[in-house]
């Protein structure tokens, strides 16, 4: 009985894998081009309340982020984009169409954003993150002040970032769905922390009060993820 079920499962799995592999052949290459995948949300949509409301998270994840993923994978196929890694894709953003740039950024940035938040976070960094922030910015409050200023001063839609550039930590922002991995970005480095300051990220709960959204967001920052990326 178990053997039969297992065989049936294996057969179905192989069939599904074969079906998925078909699109790669249209590129005439044995190396499949990059596909962006929407990572599962690591908590429920209401888990970050009261700081980020469930309806905003639901729409943000299932509509906005899902659309970026769908659109970038469409663009990769339609435009024969042959990069095979995210690193290569972003390092060549200057050669991409606006659709590929905007949706590729949107796909990646949100996957990153969900990871650097968590329910029941401490609200304050600890351990080696404190040492690194003290070294780069003078103190944790000074870092938060600079990060908040970057998030507040980004006109229109964009992101605020903490990045590691070589041995230096930097704070800054990017417009639209650009990110610091892109060759076109003024701010460059490996992202350690990001905040989405598009109105879709906060408008239902905070309306025009971006400053309140930013202040409350620190309560859900996942410092474990920042520490992991600091290595
Ligand atoms: Mn967003």
C-alpha cells in the first residue's frame, strides 16, 4: 500500500517537474534563466499588529508583492533576460527595461522586507549589532535618527536601507523599487535592514503620517536577521 502510494507520488512529482522545466527550452539554453519566487510570509498577516495592521499586510503581500513577482517573471520571459542569479540581474540593472527593473526590485525588496520583521520583537538591537552601529554612527539612537531621516526625506515612493559596503555601514534611501544591489543605485552595499515607505505600506492605518508608521515600525524589526547579515 505504502509502496504504491509512494510510486504514485514520485510519478506525479516527476511529471510536475517535467512540466515546470518546459519553459526553459524556449530560451534555447540548458541553463534556466532566473525566476523570482515569492517567499512565504514568515508570520500571519495580523501578527505585526498593532504596529502594522493585518489588512495592509494582506494586500501588501497578496496583491502588491505577488504582482511584482508575476510581472518580473513575465518580463524575464518576454525580454529573453538570461541572467541566472539575482546578483547578476541587479548588477546589470542599467541594461534592463523599466518593467524588469521596477518589478525585479519589487520582487526582491519585499522578500527581504518580510524577513527583517517579526512579531514580538525586542524593539532594540543587541550584541554585535549594537557594537557595529556604535562604531558606524556613534550610538544606536544616532543610527535610528539617521535611518528615520532617510525614510522621511525620500520624496514619494521608495525604501530606506541600512547596508554594509565593504567594512562600512551606511544609511540611505532608494527611489521606487530600486535597491542597493543595483548598478544604477547611488546607495550601494549588502542590505542589512530595509523599510518600505511606499504609501501602500502604511496608508490604511497611518494615512499621511509616515513619521508615525516609521516610529512604530521599530517595534517589529527582527534584529536576529540584521545580525545574521552582518557576518
Ligand atoms: Mn511595498
